[in-house]
């Protein structure tokens, strides 16, 4: 009976989005507000060697998705309180039935390009991530896997991690409903005549 109670009380929140949108800082800010534990998928993969190889072109480890999924399920089962799982492919490794809500962070591609370049990403990696943001890849995946009723899109532009966490908290507390379809980077760039500049390689 005790375990059933713990399982029903525990909430699992995913914070996802293209690299550079602020997942780590927002996750920490939210965790401090709700007393949750945070699991960073990227850090977990490196720390526990849950990868198959190093991708020289993209300058990143290629995660062993099955191994990551198994480890995430173990972590979820072992945690008694709320859990925040952050990562751009988090929806692919967390069982959808265990997910309470998914928050997809979005960022204007113009600002995102600056952030990715400041991180030292090579141009191919910058272009791929910008294309993913413009084409709503993380949002599409979240809705496809977890269902639109569990997904909330958050525009992070001109907001601090604490402000974004407060916005997320309103949804968690039921004071605001989850929403998708609030950003249209494709339409914005097309209207400004800049779409080719961002998607010329794709």
C-alpha cells in the first residue's frame, strides 16, 4: 500500500527543447520551488557511460537509448518525491505513462544562434540545432509520444530562469492550462525574408 501511495504522489516532469534554450537553469529554478530532484540526461549519459561512441562531426556522445531508458526507469522507481528530467531527447527515454507534464522550452532562432556560437558549437551543429528549433522538432516529438494534453510550450524570450519556472509552476498547480502552438519561428523568419539564411542547408 505504501509503495502505491508513493507512486501516485510522485510527479515526473520533463523539461525539453533544443540545446541552448535554457533547460538546465530552468530545471534548477523549478526544482528549488517544488523541492524536486533533477536528472540531466546529458550528464547521466556521460557520468554512467551510457553511450555507444563519440560523434566527431557533431562533437557529442551518441547515447545508447535502450540503456538510458532502462536507467531512467530505475531512477523513477527509486525516487520518492517529484522528479524533473531534462534533456532534448528526454521524451524518447521516459515511459510516457509515467510522465505528468512535458514543458517544451522555445527560443527565438536569432538569439539561439548567438548562444550556440558562444558555446563554441561548430557551424554544422549550430545549423542543425537552429533547424530543429525552427521546425518544432522537440515540440512535435513531445506531442507525438506523450499526447498533446500533457505538453506545454513555453516561450523563454526575455525571461529569466526564475520567471520561466514561475510560469511552469502555474501550469503544475492547475492555475493555467498547458498550451501548444504559441510560437511560429518559420512564419516569423519567412515574413522577414530570412528563412533561407537559417534553412539553406536543409
